[in-house]
C-alpha cells in the first residue's frame, strides 16, 4: 500500500531497513527502562493492561473472601460467627468491590491490552492518561480496603442509599470513604473510555474500515460511550452525598427541600447501564472466541454490531425498574417495564447468531469454548428472570428478596465472569507466551459451572419463600435453614473451581507449553505479532483488507512503511475507512502521571477529613500536570 501521509524531512525511517535492524531500533525506541523508575513511568498499554487485570483479580479475591464469610454466617439459623455490624460491612464491601473495583475495571483492562493489538497500532491513544488512570484506580481501591481493615468499612450497601448513608444515620467516616472511592474509580473509568474511543476511531490499521472492525473492538467502543454518558451521574451523586455529609448541604434532605429519591434516580441512571458496561465486553469475548473454535466467520456480524449499539442505547431507559417499590406513577413505571423487556430482543439476537455460528461450523470443545457454552446457558436463565422482575406486580413481590440476588448473580456472573474466564484462557498465551493446562481447565470449568448453579439457583426459591436480602441471620421457624445450608455447601464447589483456575494460571507461567504466535489459529490481528507482544507491538503496521485478516491472508500481510524508528510514531487515519492521514507522535515514558495520581489521591482522601484539602491539594496537582505536559525537545514527540 502506498504511503499517503504528508512528507517528513527528518528522522530515520523504516523504509530501507531489514527486519533485524528494524526490530533492534524499534526496541530501543519503545522499550520501558529497567528498574523501579521504569516500572512507575511506563506508558506501554500492555504493561498497564496487565496491571489492571492482576489488580482487578486481587480485588475479586478480596470480595470473594467477603462472600465466603457471609455464606458461612448464613449456613445455619441464628449463627453468631459474624455480628450484624461486620456483616453490614462485608456485604457492602463485597458488592462495592465486585462492581466498582473488579467488574468494570477488568473489562476496561482487557480493552486497554487488546484493542491496540486488534486494530494494528503500537500504543493506545493518550498513553500517559492511561498510566494515570491505573494509579488513580489502585489508590481508590487501597483506600477502601484499608478503611475496612480499620473497622471503617462502608456499611450502607453497594448502592449507599440515603438517608441511611446520609449525615443523620451514616455516622463516622464509613460512607465518606465509599463516596470518595466512587470518585476515584469513575475518574479512572472515564479516562480509559476516552482513550479507547480515540484509539479505535483514529489509530486503526490502514484498510480496517468500520465494517472490518472485530466485534470485540466494537463492544469496547460501545461500552466506552456508555461509560462517558453514565458515569458522570454517579460522580455527581457521590459528590452531592459527601457535600451533604461534610459541608452541610441538603441535596437529599427532604426537610430542607432536598429529595431522598433523587439519589436513587442518579445512582440507577448509572447503575443499570453499569450492568451493560460489564455485559457488553463479555459478549465481545464470546464473539471473539466462537469463530476461532468453530472455524468459520461469525454469522450475522452486522446484526451483532447493531445489537451492541441497541443495547447501549436501551440501557439508559431501564433505571426505574430498580425503583418500582418507591411509589412512582404507574403510567411511568409501565414505560420502564416495556424498555426492560425490549432490551432482551438485541440480547436474544446475539444468542441466535452465536448458536447459528456454532451450528454451521465444526466446534472444537477446548476450555474457552466450554466457558462460552456455560455463559449461554446461565445468561439465558438470568435473562428470563430479568424479564420476570421487569413486571411491576411480580417485582413488588420479590423486591429486596433473595430472588433478586439470584437474578443479579445469574446475569453478572453467568453473563460476565464465565466469558471473562474463557477470555483469560483464550488470550493467556498471547499475554504470557505459555498455554494454560487444558486438563485443569476442564476440571475448573466443571466445578465452577456446577458450583455456580447449585449455589445461586436455590436462591430463587429462598426469595419466593420470602427471605429478604441483607439479613445477617434468620430464625429456624422460617424454613430457610435447609436451603441455606445447601447453598453454603455448594458455594465450596464454586470456590474450589476458582482456586483451581487460579492455580492453573499461576502454574502455567513457568510450566505451560510454549504457545507460539497463534496457537488457536485465530483470525484477528493480535495474533499476527509475537507472544508475548514486543514493546512496539508490530515492527511494520499491517494493512487490512478482510474482516478475518489472518484467515484471508495466511502467508503474509501487506504493511505500511515510512514510519520513524528513532522516535515513537503511529499511523492516524480517517474514522470511517481508516485511510492513512498522518504520522502521529506518541509520548515517551514519564513519571509525572504517577506523581499526579498521588497528588489527586491525597487530595481526595484528605477531603474526607477537611474541605481545605481540595484547596491545598490543587497545588501538587497543578505541579504534577505542569510536569506532565512540559515540552521537551521536539514538539512532535509530545502528547
């Protein structure tokens, strides 16, 4: 393909270099320095994506331990293992960590790692912002769990309803730590969303038109737009809450003209799209895994893309179905019932396309494929109960019972964690250069699938029998003891399966079979580079002429030439057709995003104790940003 970008008169170009010399020079330009400084200063999207993934799974472990403690407490009636105050902290920390510190960050983490590779570019857009977002996310999570360790853990539920979380009933600093944790994680989430959108729109490999974008990349694009429109609502709500608590405003105080229901509207305007922020990337995992293991392109590619966009739009019209029991006008509730049922249509369309692809192919039942099949089964069950609770009369009966707990976990664990574990198994060789053990993978899938369904399906029955959510104990006369004991015992199978999966991942780092560049014979561009990828991803930027480039061009890919090798440079193209427009500089490693994140974190934490922290914290934040954007040498090399 001809180089159509503007002529440049300076810099060493890749045009006349042989492959060995090119790789040596690119490594020198793009590699991260060794030692602590390099670890803190790196802007490599792969290094930051790996950190996001590992950190999110650590928070998943902590939230899982909280869940185990709750199930032990509920195994028998009138149990005294965990007191009511600690139990309130446990279920709040479990839900908050799973939703804010694991589910959303892990999906964005896969986007940070995979999107640049899948679209054929060398780094993510705004690399320093990407590094900054990780350190902010890590600071918020550590703050929340340190507070819990000091018996100041959040205790008003992961949704932190007022007035329970307000100044009248939420005594101490527990809800303050929760509110600031939300601000931390949403700053990080919004930053990553902006990076992914800019990367997909402007840095795709030449020839990768909108029609040739992989479905996983489409899923991350839709998710990022949902984040941009949904997350500001909860950031505003958490800021209003902490102002009520620390400054004396009355946003949620009805006695002074505020409105307690305003919190629910703002929170759920974010909270229900958040379910799809988690679910949409999971469907992208499924749409990436199925074609590889059935050896045929995805049936209904365009239909799936339109379904993803439809889900993104419809997700903003569902939030009131969390509030059917609050006394809202029935006519208004009926519209949200219709919307809640309508969103099942594009979800069902995706399931139809996945099944049609499997039906028309030659399935290979490796571990990633088994997790996909487990996802289809569990998500269909969760979707059916979702349609049920969208009905106002039924919702009024099962509201705040264990029926909702069961539905929620079927949708999120079945709809997100199953595809996620399949994705870990699928892309593990790309990230590490090693294969995960197949036999251990099969055993872990069996234990997780059986343990999950045996744990959460009986909760539907408990809910229909009237067991309320968020109770730390119950009386023997209720008749719930046998089912709760069965649920608690079954959860041990789920825990065992997750432990086996984790052991497989850790063990395979050293003893896994060497993977090669494309062990699954997959069709997308991330498999066109080495495993693990080099610091610069691609020595020459590929040119895409097909939706499945590695299947259409098995011998070699066309490439773009003319990029500098002595400075970080990317190809930037048009939004619709990815026609090359210009050579775009990409910034070098920098310690300033880390220092700026420290300043922001100290300001947020200090504001819990005094409003003056916001004033004085502006000084180190300003210093960090000045260092971040201070020009150095050639302006072309600056972000």
